[in-house]
């Protein structure tokens, strides 16, 4: 992009901001000056607990020019000063409360990897405006557009700046924020952004005692952010488990064994009774918890699931990831893994036919010892008996052939789950063969062995048709009293 055009665009910034499509032109100019194509390798939708790494590492992937020429650095500073730093309070308020937040967000993303000093100056100026008075603060953090700017500021702020934002503006004020449909995401980003254990403990000190209310208000994303953040802080892990115990009213230590069944099958926003489907956010929290330093008690609680419940979890879209994280965990005792695997003996043919359960079979066949593989292979080679339970699940497809049972209640363009962990106990339209599902295409060499076994003469003499009843695992409305408080 021509430097003359860039300078002209900066000088005519006010005209661009006010005209349709003008801000997008400014964003293009900004990305050319900064040599960063924001969101090229990531998306704002992945910010938060969907993000695999830090925001800085994600933006680094988008850098197109390793070292900016001096002229570009000068123009980047000029744009930052004209847009935010030297802008009058009134005009900056109008920009933040209108449709101008996108250009400021892009500026912050670019500065995060190009100039820490300039980024801090922009953050400081934005904070002065956002938290200038309570009325303006509320209008910004509860607005579905401008709240994204607050989230971005929290994520890109330096450690010292974030501590000041917490101590001066957010400390003691989290409850009204997590009660709001939009502002609760600012709380989530604060948990994500805490860079020191000291700050994290201060933030969680306000959240843990209110976790039951947070779940009742249908703000489970906060719980998922806590579970993810605790991976960085091992000393905080037991505190979160205790907070989850309190949130599910398991006040006696002996009842800790019932925590996992409750997290998997009870959505606190819908009451204390067990549902018939796996709760998405409970499964997300457990996937992180199984990566903790000490998973002994949680593993024991996972084994409280009876065989029917275990199959329900293993054949659920999000639940199957919990089983995988349990089996792949480096801290779950081997004895606990063996107990779970043995509990499913006799049911692997059911799992192998399910689009999600087949992942569990693949994992065991690729990572189990020879004795386990042989047992599973023998089971899969046998035809299911007449009237066998565990037929593949089908649901009534909604629009576009997808199940209409959707678990998300969050808002805005960040509010989607990624990495195959979203959704619920649903199937999409008619079932496809297992080898058409993503990374399980082909299933590895063991599936060829299975095919050879099924092609032999002994197998061909057996009945070729199977009769299934409807799978009762997904029709159970009762909840064992042993899980209730």
C-alpha cells in the first residue's frame, strides 16, 4: 500500500469513521502499517477458554512482516495518537459507544506484538474513558458491541496495568457483572488474563463463594474459564474442586465421590435433578480438571458412574472428550483407567458403531496393551445377539438436517465453542460409516485386522442381520438417589 495513501487516510480519519464501510478501510490501512493480518490464523470467536495459547502467541501467527520499516513505525504511532491517545474525551466516548470499537480492537491487537509501550498508552487512555463514571461504564460493559473492546483491553494489558485495572475498577464489583448477559464475558476474560497467581487468587476469592449462584444464573462459562486457568496454578486446583463441591451442595467430604456424575448430568441452571443428556459445560470443566496435578479424587468420582451412564457419556459428542481426557491423562492412576476400561467390557461393539464412541475404541486399540486389544477385537468380531441394546442413536433433525437441541445460551460472536467440544447428546441426520468422520477415517491398521476376521468362513456362517431395541441409555429420566444431596 502506498505511503502517500496511508498518510492521506490517517489525515481523513474522521471522514472514514463516519461513512459506511469507512472503518473497514481504516482497518486495512492499520493492518498494512503494522504488517499483521489480524485473525488470519485465529478468530475473535476463539478468544477465551477456546483459545489454545495466549493472545500474544495467536497474534504472532498473523505477523506478515518480521521487522517494520521506520516509516511504518512512525505511521503506526501517528494512527494510534490520532485515533485514541490524543483524541478528545467526548469524541472517544462517541467512538466507544458507537460502532468504532472494531478499529480500536484491531489497533490493540497490532500494538500487542509491535510496541508494548504504545499498546500500554492506548490501554491507559481507553481505561480513563471506560471507567470515567459508573453510568458510562455500565453502558459500555453491558453493550454487545463495546463490551468486546473491554475484553480486548483486559487480554492485551500488561501485568502491571491489569493489576491497576483490577484494584481500581473491578475489585468488589464482579457480582453485578457476572449477573449480566453481556458483562459476564468481561469477568471470563479477567480470569483468562490473570498473569500471576496473586492476582488470580484475588479474583477467584470473589468468584468461588458465589459459584453456585453463578451456575444458577446460567453463567457456566465462568466455571470453564476457572477450570482452564487452574492448569497454570496447581496450588489453586484444590480450591476450585472445593468450590465446585459447594456449588453442587456436596458439603460433606464423603460426598466428593458424587461430584463428577453431578457435573456430567446436572445443569444447575435447570435445577438439582439429573437430566437425560450430558451437560456441555460440565464436560468442558472435567476435560481441564483431568489435566490437574492431583486427579485421584476426581478419578474415583468418575468411576462412580455405572455402566449405562458410562456408555451414555462415551457416546455423547462432548462426553466422549471427557472419556478421552480421562484415558489420556498423565495423572489419573492406571488402576482407575483399567477399572473403567473393564467396566465397558461387553459394550465395545456398541461404542464401535457410534460416531463418538468409536473414538474411545480407536484410542484403546491404538494405545492399549496386547491383552486388552485382543479382548476388544474378539468382542467386535462377534455379531450382537438378537435384541441387543445400544443401537446407534438417531434424533429428529432440525433445520439443515441438524438436531435442533442446541446447548449454547451465550451471546455474541465470541460465544461459540471450538475444537469439537461443543454441542450435546445429539446426532446430525442419518448415520455415516465410522470411516467418514474426520481423523478416524480408516481407523488405523487394527480395523483392517477386524475386517479380515469378519471375512473368514466362520464369521459368514453366523447370522448376518441384527435386531436392536431403542437404546434405553438415552431415555432414562430417573436420577439415582445416591447422587442427590
